[in-house]
């Protein structure tokens, strides 16, 4: 146990927008800066020097090598606030939170901001790889003859650009196709996926209605709520959608129970209790502990998005808690089937014994405590922004619940990784 | 300051060209407005005089001199930047005539954007039975009331951006009590306040440490702060030293964050009509600041419709935002006196429409007139806590909203006042800044119009 725990003071995000819609012309830097400024405004931090700002983006232009620092320089924070970028696919936001929280726990910084941003609209389209090689060689060529020779290597086909793909480099399968494999393996049905998706929309809409997001979201470019949200979404309407991932009659994953490509940004303000008190800022929750796991989805038996299945039992053992010890569970809804497969794995005695090395499974959770204010299926999922959204949301839920309440966060990520964390209400 | 989307006053600009002057077109003045570091008065000395034994002339002369202006006691050849006449002790027609003899040469010499300020006795309300102006003395009461007609008329006669206003006092009002009001009405901060009569009572207010930053250290909540007049209020109060809590509906959060950040303040996204809005607001200021010194009720909406076509939704929405929320928050403030700073101030934004009425705005006018009633009712209750509550009633103010008006309507709106132009959001903000000062504690329950002495509702 660290000497002190980092406090979650609050958060800010912009409403998430489906790709190529409201934020079609906004860059990662635009969105991250706006989100940072919204956070600064909420907590009166104009001109303040913070310990650090840590954030990242999954889809990133090469010019954005110093994305977070540039966002700080464009914001109202003191320019003396250092920043760095990290990237761990969909785990970026939560991993950034852990990084800042750990520095706070160690006393290396007193305050910090963590989170992430992503745009699927303003995608980093790169020069064709063949063309790039010729251009690089041309740049280092010393004689006119070499240059002429290289220019002769230019071909019309090289005009076709490199477009980022939503596929795993080592398998060539899209994330949805990977998830479909896992869904089939665990026998996840269509109806339960649609039920989870409908609940996500219902819960998110209800949370907006009760003003829950009044101090978590700042409108951006005229958008005031996540535009993927369909408050009237139901199992019946979702049942009409055709499967898009998996093959054959038993394919279950549709556009309705999978997250859409989304643009957005989310940040969390963290600090020591002392720093929060000095600045008369609230402490919503504390970061208790966190764990990151990875699985061999390339050659091994595990699904791409199943690493949290392994991360959670390791974390629970370290902190001496059971899966049932939580008031809230925030399991990132990359796909409805991912959440359901994760829960099913924790309930499975054989899996517990063979794969987790446990005598008994972690068991079932009270589903009424799961994603109570909606999650990625309704809000959308700008990859690196999801962690910040979830940390701030859960911290507020725990604060409402009261001191000592506990919440578990579980986020799966590309590359067979998973980041999980425990927060305790303050 | 944000980029201005305000419409240009083309006619005013043209009236100041050489061609317009040769044609003999009336000149629409460019008003002198406040900027930090500016002297209180410019353009000549100030004439400060009294008829009878007025107790205010000397302290005001000292105040003016302290601000670097020369003080004279008689009109000479020079232009006068200000004329201050203490008439608080006059009670007879001959004393009134004496005032005219002083004022007539003085107004001829009044400089552009000059200030005429009268101090008069509060007209007979029977509260001071032993005084010359009690109801038993009809001549004294008549003379006191006569000043009202005098100041309102001379305000209409003055040219080149000069204004005329009056402060009326009680028998026990001290010179210290009127200081912040005199300073405001003489300064360029009151550019668009004209033809107004302000009562300054007997409360003994706190002094001002730094007249350049009269709101230093004060926590100010401004509702409807995301844009327009609300944003100008936040900017102006912050310029004067206040710490801003900028409040607006969650949907306006983007503009709100910008206002909060450029004023170095804090943004609170809150629908003030929500059932728990008052408790959320108070909990917020308590947590972040431990107290509130100034609450500016500025948030307002319009849902225009002729009464014959008015639906309940339009009526209810306007009354809820413009009046209901203010009532609720004010009651909550009175129920939490520990949260009120030692010299707390509440300023409510009413409207000329609440005084004059306007076709198609029964709901809006009702709400804005209601504010005036509320302010008068709550003034004694806030006074119990050393606090005050006042209203400002803007006239035609140049905003994004007026920029969208048809040209004819806009031109008419701009010209029907003594200064022959629209006011700016900052004019409303400066007036609120004055009422928000700790040193303005003797001004309570007042409604101050910021309208360039509009003919509407006058």
C-alpha cells in the first residue's frame, strides 16, 4: 500500500460524437485543448501550474508527437505545467490516470490531469509506404545521378495512401471479428447483448435527465450530449439490426450492440488530499490500486479483449477483496458481448481452475450495479477518451454513494491488453 | 475581451464626420467610458457648491480633489467636467431659485461627457417627523419633489454625452454613505446612466481600500454569464478585482468555460430552474469559497407572444427563469446568513420593459416588473444581515440580440433616449459593479435604470 492515495477531484469531457459528424473537422489537439479548458474552468485553475498532464490518442498524426504538451500550451493552464503522451490503445485514459495517481501517491507531484482524446474522423492518412521509401532515399541521395535514378522509381500506384485500419496487425482480423470469436466461444446470445445495449442507452439518458453530467461534460461545437445516445432504444428495435461481425446464422453482433467509431476527449483531475484542500476542491474518490494484464491472442487460446478477465482476479487478490465487494462496476462496453463474456468467464468454475488458477470462480455480480449511468454502447467510444470518462463518472457515483463505497473499472484494449482499477468513494 | 459581434452605430459615426457637421445634422456623442487608471474627471475643473448648509459639498469637494480634479466654487470661463450641487437642506422656493441661479451658468459650461449631480432631500414620506421635509411642511416637500422634475428635464437638455442624475438622502445619511455612489455617478462608469434618482440611506458602509479595484477579494456569482450582458458583467467585475463564479445552463457550457477562464474564475453549469438549483449553487460557493459577497441575477430568457396567443409553456418558462429562480435563490441566501459575506450584495437585472411594458412581451414584462417588487420586498430583510438588494433596469443595450433586429426597429430603439444611442453591455456591468461594492451598503431596494434616460416608461 502506498503512503497516500491519489484523490479523484473531478473530470471533464466533451460530448462524444459519431465519426464524421459534429467533430468531423476537429483535430485531436482541438478537442483535447477544449476539454482541458473546460476542466480548468470547472475547477478555477486558470493560470495554475499543475504537476503534470498525461494523455494520449490512439489514432495520431505524426505532427502530434507532443500532443498533450501542445494542448497545455494552448490551454489556460500555466505554460509551466509539464505534459507527456502515452498510448495503450483503449486503455490509454485509464493507464494515464494510473500513471498520474502513482506519482501523486509517491509524492512526486501534488496534482495532475489524465485522460485521452481520439478522432476517427480526422484520421492520420499517411503517404504510401513505397512512396515513403523512395522519398526517404531521395532525401539522403548525394549525387544527381542517384536522385535521377530514384525519381525513376516513382510509380502511379504509389499515390494510394496508407489509411489506418481497425484491425490487429498480427491477425488481420478487425476487433469486432475477434470479439465475435470470443462471443461464440462463450455462447453469448443475441438477446442478452441487445438487452445490455438498451440498458446502456436507458441509463445514460436517465443520467443526463437528472443532471448527473452537469459537472462532467462541457458542450463542444454546439453539441451538448453524446450524439450516439438513443433514449428510446429498446431490445425490440435493436433486434431488427443485421449482424455485422461473425459469420453464419448464429452471428449475433450488430451495429447496435457494438460501439460506433467516435470522436471525443475526456480528462480527470487528480491530486493529493492536501492539494485539494488547499484549493478548496472536492475529493470524490481515491484511487485504491490498479492492474494491467495482457493475453496471447495471437498464438494462445485467449480472445483479443479478454485480458481484464485475468487482470481483475490478480488485483482482487492483492487488495484482499472479492468481486462482490463493489457498489458499482464500470465494465467498458467495447461490444456488449465483451462485457457478457467477461462476466461469464468470472462465473465459470472450470475457467477459474484451469486458467486463473483459482479454487473457485470469482462469481456473479449484481447486474443492477453495472454501468449504472450508461457506458460506451450509448456514449460512444473515442478510444483513448474512454478511461477518463469512466474514472470521472465512477468517482462521482461513489461520492454520491458516500465514503467507503467502492467501484471497479475494467477496460479491454487492442493488442490483447486490459487495464483495471479500484476506486473508493470519499 | 471577446471579439465583439455588436452592430456598429453607423449613424453615430456618420454624425461625427465633417460633412454631417457642415450639413448641420445633430451630432450623436461618443460617450466617455471607463478604463482602468483613468482619472475620475476630465475636461476641466469640477464645480462643487451647496445651497444652504448642505453637509455633503465639502466632503465631495475633498473626494473630487483626492481623485486629482481641481475644484471651483463658482462658474468661470473654463469648461466644467462636473457640477455637483448639494441641495439637501433646501426647503423654500427662494432656495430653489438660488439653485437655478447657480445651475444656469454652470450647465452652459459643462464639458462633453460632463456630469451634473444634484443631492437632494428625500421627498416627504413622513418618516422624519421632526425634519423640515416632513409632510407637515408642504413647501419643503414640494421643493424636494421639484428637484425631481428639474433633474429629469436638464438631463434631456444636456448635450455631448453629459448626464444629470440625483442622489436623495435621509436626514441621517452621512457623507461617507454617499461616497461610492457619487464616485460612480461622476465617473465614466456611469456613461449610460442618465436622469436617475438614487436614494442613499443611513447605513454606514465599509470603505474602499482601492478605488481602482473596488471589488478586490469579493466572490461574485453571475448567472447567465456565458454570453451577452452576463459575460460583460463577469469581465467587468473581474476587472474590478472580483473572483467570478460564472453560472449558466449546461447547454451553454462552452461559452461559459471561456468566460470563466478569461476572468480567472470558475464555471458552474447549472439550470437555475432545477428544483435543487439553489442548494447546489450554495453548496458550490460554500465548498469553493466559503462565502459569497455578490450575487448577480442576470439570467433571463424571452418567449415573445401576444397575450391573446400566449401558451402556458411560454409564460411559465419566462417566469421560472427570470423571476422564480431569483426568488428561490434569494430565499436560500437569506436562510444561510453565514454564507453571506460581511457586506453581501444582490443585484437583479430587471428591464425597461418591466417599467414601460412592451407589445408581445407580457410574460417578460411581468417577470421584469416582478423583480422590482421583489427587490423592494427583500431590501429590509437583506439589510438585517448588513446586505443589500438592488435592481438595474437596462434600456436599449447593443447586444447580439439587438443586432438581429430589423434596421428600423433597431434605429428607433437606439434613438429614443437623451443620449440618442444604445448602451453597451459594459454600461450595465459598471452599474452592477457599483451596487456590488462593499462601500455601497447605503443603497438598498433601489431600481437604477441604465437607459440613457429612455423616453419609454419615464
